């Protein structure tokens, strides 16, 4: 009989131990100490994301890291070093931090709500033990006491004892705890917003010259990033055309950018004046104007008289818009007789555009970003540009590896400077003419559903931080004893040096005839030492 009952008796004990174990670890997880440790762990876990290139930011840099570190990179990839913010270990810390904060705040919200609705605690029987205590030398009116405390926004509770004792208990400063809870709640909002943004947001950067258009797909972006839950099929369908662009400068610096664009969606077509901080919203996606630059228009005439016109965007090197880039012509020098491009006859140019060139000085680079006297400083190369090997490379520079290996030979020893309408003649009879300069806009297309959540968290943080730091919680009591005496007392719940002064002001307002005792001055070390 006993053998058959033993397992049944053990089951409640095992369940009780499991509940006790779960409760103990839940309390440990939801403690503020654990939340701080998890916050520190999250900061440490984010360090690899700043140390190693991330696929979500630049897959090209990850490929370069593989090339430079062929033995180390595969091991790092197994540890999610190139996808830190979507790795299991980073996500685990992130989720534990959120659970810890939620489990810590929700019980405090309940306690705080009950404290706001509860009566103010009564004073101790001996009020003289409190930090502030006064016995009034004049009578105090109970109605006036309530009115003064209400006018100064003290929360009050009146108690009448059987022996005739009347006590008004007042409390102020509950907003401090409200601020603390708002501050910690704001951290949850920010964590949720960042997580939503990481999973569901995407962006794309595009350099767009005047009279050019592009459509919203990844192949047409110069740089892009997708959230973990975003793929190309989920991008909204629209196309954008830059009709004109105007940049205004004052004292050598830009003061305003103004782009006239046309957008085309499956449902509507319209025009928009795109300016800085005034984005275009298309189907829940914002198009921002974040910069501008210059596009050089050049025409290359090869040795057989065939021409190619190129509109090439150049990247600004400094605030004066001195810009660098490259012109590449891999199909140049097509021989009509052989029906093929001459071997090792590809042509490339490293170029620097100077918007305002001052030929009266020896300096090549200008100091004015406006197009007053634009020139191109050119260095020509012939040979193999290295575009046929399939490896990605920058469109803004001639391949340095090809130059170092001797596959590209420099044509001119000195930099050739030409203005608009001029040509640079090469020894093989070909030439490059500078036809003009256009402007381009730097656009960023971004969809971030986590942004409003983070903004709400920031507002809560500021709204909670101020009362949490500035407000002091304190209590004040005034008691009418059966023998006719009146006492007041005060208690500070936080470090508050002004308690005595504030309580004396209240007492003086309630009992105008009362004179507070003079403040005692702290005794000096000498006087203390001379005490008998």
C-alpha cells in the first residue's frame, strides 16, 4: 500500500519545487540588477558589429574581408560576426533584457497605482521623533490648513480619533516615482522600436542626375540595406525623375537645396518640390534629399573616329565641392576592319573636377563650390581596365591593382587641365572633350516603422527624467491634540535639504501667528574642541 502511494505523494512535492524554482528565477530575472547586467551585456555584444563588416550594411566589405583573411573569415562567419544584430546570441540578450524590464516595471506600476489611490499614512504617535517637528505657540484652523495644503497641491487625508485627536496627513512628490516608471518604460519603447526597425525597415541611396529617372528596386540603388524580414518583393512600386536641381551658396557654403521631382506610382503621378527636411512620402516610404554634387559630361573620340558620350557623377572631396571620379571606356577603339576591339586598348581617366578654378595661382583645387570656372584635371591610362573579371569595383576610380600590375599604363606624366569646350589629345590620336557640368541630387529612400516607436520612447524618457531627478517626495502632518496643543511634523523620503524651510512655510501659512525657531548655525571645529 505504501509503495503505491509514494509516487502520488512525490508528485505534489515535485510540482511545488518546480514552482519554487521558477518563481525564484523569475524574481532574479526581473530584478533591476539583472536588467543592468543585461544592458551591459547588450553593449558588449554590439562591439563585434562595429569591429567587423556587416552584410546588412555592405556585402562588398564582407567579401573583401574574406579575401584578406581567408582562414579567419569562415570561423567568424560561423559565429555570426558578419550578422551580429540578427545573430541568435544577440537576439537572446535583447529579448531577455526586454522581458526583464517588463517584468520589473509591471509590478511597480500596480504598486504605484495603489499608492496613488491609498490614504496618506498617519504620523507616528510621537511626532517628535521625525526629522522636522514643531509645537505651535498659536492656534491653527483646520479649514484653513486643508485649504492651504490643497492650494499647494498636497494630497491630504484627515483622520479623527476617538479621543478627539484630529490629524491631517499630507503627501507630495509621487510624481518622482511616476517619472521613474516613465523612464524605464521609455527604454522598453526604444528597444521595441529598434527591434522593429531592424526587422522591418529598409533604405536605399541613389545619386540621380538632372533629367534622369530610376525605379524603386535594389538593382538601381548605389547602396541599400534590408531588414531581416524584408525582401525585394515587398518594396513599394514607384519611379522618380529629377527634373531640375538648384543649389544655393552663401560665403562658400551651401544654404539651400531645391529639387523638382516627378513621382509615378501605379495609382497616381505627381510633382513635388523636394527640399532638405521636407521629404516626399510615397506609399509609406520617405524620399529624403541629403546632398548634392556635380556630373561631368565628356565625349571620348577613339582612334577610329567613333565617339562615346558619358555623364559621370563625381564625389565631393571637400566643402568647396572639388570632386573626384573616373571615366572608363572599355569598348573604345573598335576596329571596323577586324570587327573587334583592339587588344589592350581600353581607356580610363582619373579625374578631378574643380568648380571654380583660379589660374592665377599654382593651386589646382579651388575654394568656391559654385560653377564659375569649372575645369577637369585628367590622368589617362590605356590597357586592360579589369572589368571583364567579374569582380565588383568602384566606378569612381581606375583600378589600382591593374595599374600596379602593369596591365594599365599611364599615358601622361603631368596632370592635364582642360576647361569646358577643351579637349585632351592622346598620343594614339584619340581625345577626350569636356562638354559641360550638370548637377545631381543625393537621395535616400527609407522606410522605418520603428521610428515613431523610438520617438515615443524618447518623449517618454524626457518626460520621465525631469520629475525623476527634480521632484522630492515628502510628507507633512499637523495634529490637534485633545489638550489643545497643535503639532506639525515633516519627513523627507529622499535627500532633500529644503524640508525644514518648506515645512516652516506651510506652518506659517496655516498658523500665521506662529514664529519658527531660528536656524542653528553649524559649529566650527574650534568651538567643538573648546567644549568643556
